[in-house]
C-alpha cells in the first residue's frame, strides 16, 4: 500500500517452494468457494429504515449504506422511507435531532457532540425500534458503520469482509453511547511516482474515498497536489508490452498509467484531466462529510513511498485509537476482535506474528536505508556500483519477510471464506519483500564480481537477480487489486527486469 493516511492524534529455498505450492492450493480452494452457491438466509427479515425528509445528503447516503449492509448481513428486504410506518415488525430510525421524525419522543437519545453517535434500542408507542443517530450528519454515517462493525462486518481500504457466521437480526439489546470521536484520520495523496495516487483514476479514487469513510477518514489534505503534468509525465506511462513479468496484472494493456489521462495528447490536457478528476474527488469527499484543506504545492519526498510491504502500519491504521498501546503495538485481543469474525478461529495469532516480523523488517529499513524500496531508475541498479559486501541487516530483513510470509500462509490455510482475501494478499506481499532482498543482494554481488574480473560469477549473480525480480512480480500479480499494486509490478519491470536483462546480455557478450 502507498496511501499516505494519517491519524490526527533461479534457486529458491525449500521452505519458499513449499509455501508457494501451498498458496496455489489455497488460491484454488478460494476460487472454488467463491464460485459455490451462497448460503444466504432464505427469506430474511423485512426492515423499514426511516430517515427524515429534510435529512442532509450524507444522511440519505447513510440510509442507502445501511440498506446495503442489512441486505448483505441478513438477506433482508429493506424499505427506505421518511415516515414511521403504521405497522412494521422491524424499524430503524436514522438521522440527527434536526432531521429525524419523532424527535420529541426520543429524549436522551441524542449525542452530546457533533462527532458522537448513539445506537439505542427504543420503544415508540410500545413498538420496538432501533435508533442510529449522530450529533451531525457525518456522525450518522459513522453510526451506520459502527453498527455494521458490531454485527461482524470489517472494512478495509480494499473492500468489506463479512462475518463467517451471520448474526441474527434484532432491534433489541443496543445501548451504545459514544463520546466525541478521537480517531479521525486524514488522507494526504501524493503524486510523485507510479505507485501512488498519480496512477489512480477517478473510479478507483472514488471507491477509495467511500471505503476510507468507513474508517473515519474525514479530512482530505491536498497540500501535496501539484496539478501540473510534471508530476506524472516523467514516470508514466510505463510500457508493459512484450517481455514483462507479472503481465497478468495488466489484463492485456500495453502501457501502465493513469486511465484518466489515456486520451491526453499534451501536458496541458493531462493537467486538465487531473483537475477534473480531483475536483470530483473533492466533491465526493464533501458529500460524505469530509473537510478538504490544502493548496497545491511541491510534491513530497520520494522516501515516503516504497514498494516494500508495511503491513503492520496498514493494520495499525485500521485499529481505533483507543485500542492502540502507547508504543504503537497492537494487543492480541485487538487482532482477535478485528479478524476472528471474518477469518474464523485461530487466524489472528498467525497474522499477529506475521505483522510483527514485518514491523521488524520495516524498522531495519528505516534505520539503515530508508529509500531501499523507493521507486525510481536506480531503485535496484544502484546496488551494482558498491564494492561493499551485502550488509548483515539485509539478511535479517529478508528472513523477517520470509518468516512473515510463512506465518501468513499458515493463517491463510485456517482462514474461512472472504478472510482468505486478506491473508493471501499479505502472504504474497511478504513474498515480494523476500524476493526484493534476494534481488538487491544478487545485484550487489554481480557488481563486485564484475570489478574483480570474474565474469562467470557476475553472470550467475545477474541470473539470480532476474529470477528474484521475476518471482517478486509474479507474487504481486497473483493478488494485485489496485493501481498501486500494478504500479509496483510496472516499476520492477522498468527499473529492474529490463536493465538486468540488458546487463546480462552485455556480460554474456563480453565473456564470449
């Protein structure tokens, strides 16, 4: 992942070979499960969702979201209206004190802050209702997502996962009164590489905004936005035709780039297309109750962007701030709460171990070489120029990624249904990290061999590096789900695979 989301507060190891075989089996089983008929509830409940006629647009969106969630969770038949039905078995009231009908009869139900919400079982004329209300329109939407969370749904930036054991619908037993939300987050898009938002088109960005809203992201910081074409033209598009590793991720495309700029024929047209896209993103954010700040400035430092995994930080982002320990570790209970409903039992401990290994790898990279994974022309080939032997910390990082991968594959064999989408993705990401370290070490050794005049060793090391880059790209292609993932594969081909092939050809020619 490369989102800058922030909280405001030729031979391969035997273990790797077995892990990869296991992953193929697991992936096949996951496809079989996805193709199997759904075990949805037959004849689910009928539910009336009442939202005021004068409700704000974000409240009406909240009603639509609640309807979709109820249908998915309970196979419910849902009707959305603006009046309390005269007779209905299941009623949910949604809104603020200013917008909800029946306001006068809902004393003490209202949140005390515009950033707080309540989920309360109530009775109106002895009729049970479930009230989801917020101190502001956007807090109403948070109430909907909090309700879904309490029913076992888990939202991630890539998608929603639903509980392996569907709950039974009821309006009874809810007494949730939150204080002002403390874990509001901001999104600061960056536009400096092929693996950040510079490559994302309108449709993907709007989907990302809607998913991020479920995680209480509520501020769009555009201070890094440079609407000039100079942010993308030196990097994009990248050719992905011909001899390309991981080519399946591009689905037959000949170039990788931002789809919104495909028809642009000049820098000015790219600028216009970028402005149109981000105007729409801004509008969508505002519709969903976000704040939008920041004026266009120069971009951010490239060191902030990396092709290497940082899964621990991504998962930490998902965890509510009140559940985080001061030193940013995540308690096991939080892993269990977050993952067991959607992955099943005995998965969270493996994920926790995997993410701990990943965190150790990330810490070492930050300490010794923060730009190790920064995408660019010298991202891999700069290591060819050094006469220093591969540092010991490279081996430590590589082992951490290997251990993380194996733990995540163990989690994947235990995961149920949709939870495999989570575990398999990170297993492959850690495999990418492992192979990336294999590549940089082989490149370093190839450079040293060349300067020693050992052509045979140089060629052998270059072949190892090419194999590692190939394996890394194929690992990502197996699970690529967004433009950043596809961008990782594109830059690995452009700045790794192609230069290495050229260098190998030159070494072969010199040797002969």
